[in-house]
């Protein structure tokens, strides 16, 4: 998730600080989530999607669930 989310944040906001201010979080929390040190819960994902203007299900999935699982591959 980190690369996709990070790219989306920086494409809309110049800094993590401006993203944090827009979403109403501390810089620390926004930084941990954007840098994949903390996973957002469902409510936080919705807030992020709103702040980033994510409008489609496909874009939401790309940002938050793009990691490829190797569980079922040989």
C-alpha cells in the first residue's frame, strides 16, 4: 500500500503536513500511515479517500489493497 498511498498523497498535497492538516490528524499519525509504519483502519481509509478525492472502487482498491499475495502461488 505504501507506494500507492504515498504517491496519491504527494500528487494532491505538497507535504505530509498539509495532508495531515487537511484530514485533521497529527503529522506523526499521517506520516506513520503514509510511510506504511501503521495500517489505517476502515474509518481512516474512508477519511483518506475523501481527502484524496478517490471516487471509484477501483481506485480505492488500487490505493489500499494493491499488495500481491503469494499465499496461493508456487
